[in-house]
């Protein structure tokens, strides 16, 4: 009887050990598959993906329309483009076309407050809670909207002739005074500050999206982002500038005269993209390295998921 009890105890211990080991292995496997991804999009339906910003793989978008904007939110990559094109993906590999309800070109898209917001030609603004069903919103303008971001509980979109609109929910939009008639191309939020950039070196900053201040700048800028305690703005003739506060900016050497369109930050790396397949990366925003994209198509947008 004593020997039988010992054997039963050993069997129970072995079963418990195996069960615990299996559970830990499953958890480890799940965690290892959760990795970030850079996605850049461009003309003729071009999509490229990269885990590190250095090596890039071609993706299949299922469209030949020009793709302009990309974001990530709620476990979904969202891409927008010509003729109301919207495609989504949960993994950056398999893409599904969605119905936007508009034929206007969609230029950019962002995610915040559990809402996707896309803006584009003729004052178009669309919103969606799931990326599948989209609702047209009244912008109060027919101006092309070319940049959009979310921060401090506020959506901010910018466009031609100094147009700035804000919204707390993506539904109701209010026009703001920018103090400039220059075309605004991009906007980002970081360190408690909105930064908008545009033609003729225009840079504007705002803590709340309502009151804007003009800042000294250089050449025209197309895109701006915030990461690693640094704002990075990119634009014409390979221009790259950085700032720790959004007020004082320093020009950096990009190594190219190609126009750069957009810039993002993730995985300890800044990535900027532009015309003719140009991709540059930097760990600090100061020193930049050219990467091989494998395409000569123009890139229009880039994002990192994490």
C-alpha cells in the first residue's frame, strides 16, 4: 500500500510538471509572435513591409490605385488612396478592400479615441470605429486636407491655404485660425505639442490645436513625426530637420536631394520615405542611412505598428 501511494504521488507530480511546462511554452510562443512592423505605401498600389526598417519585402495590395496614407490602430493596418480606396490588414500581409462611400481621393488616415479618421480631396472627412463601415462627416470646407493626427483628446487636420480643423470626436469639426495662407502638408503630436508643417518652410505649433504660433523654418516640409523625444520634419530636396521642442530646428544631412514625403518612428528607428522608392533610416534623427526598397515607385506614407 505504501509503495502504491508513492507511485501515485510520482505520477501526479509528473502530470502537474508537464501541464505547467506546456502552459509556459504556449505563453512564450504567443509573445514571440507579437512584433512591430513598418509599412510604407505608394503609387500603383505599392506596399512594402519591414520589421526593422532596413530590409523591405514587397506586399500585394490588390489594387493599382495610388496609395497615399497608412496608419495602425485597434489591431488593424489602414491604407487609403485614390478614388476613395481603403484597404485593411491585421498582419500587414493579407489585404482586404473596404467600401469608403466616396470617389474622392483620400490622402491620410489616423487613429485615436477608438476611431479611424481619413481626410482628403475637397474637404472629405470619413470616420470609422472598425475600419469597415465608414461615415462621411461635414468638414465645412472644400479645401484639400493633407494631414491628420490625434493627440491631447483632439483630432487635427490641416490642408491647403493654411486650413486647420479640429474635432474631439471626429464627427463635429471646427475651423481654426492658422495665421498663414501657405499650404499645410502634415501634422503630428508629441511632448504636449501639435506641430504642423507646409510649403515655403512653414511650421506652426499649438498646445491644444486651437491657438497656433508660427516658427522659423527652412525649406518646404511634407511630413513630421515625434519619437525618441525628438520631432523630425522632412520635405523637398531631401530636407530633414529635427527639434526637441518644436520651436528650434536643426538641419540634418540626409544624403539625398530626393523629395521626402512622410516620416514615422518605431522600434528605436526613424523611417522616412519619398520619391522614386527612397527610404532612409536613423536611430537618432541626426545620422541617416539609405535603404534599398527594390522599387522606383513614389512612396507617399509610412507607419509603424507595435
